């Protein structure tokens, strides 16, 4: 969703394009951070399961 907002393929909207692109960047950054945290959590869980 963040990438869609970042590239702003709907120029017919009445919204400010700068605001939409900024929100797209924020949503994309948040998604990337969540993905990194999820992958890290899975690795830690696998490591703990292997240690048992």
C-alpha cells in the first residue's frame, strides 16, 4: 500500500501529491521495519527451538 501511495498513480485525486508521497514513504518504511522485525523474531524462535 505504501508503494502505491509513493508512486501516486492516481493524479485525479484532490489530495496534495506531496502529502500522498510522504505518507507513502512513511507507510513503506514502517512496512520494511515490521518485515525486518518479523524475520528477526522467526530466526530467534528457530534458534531457541534448536537449542532445546
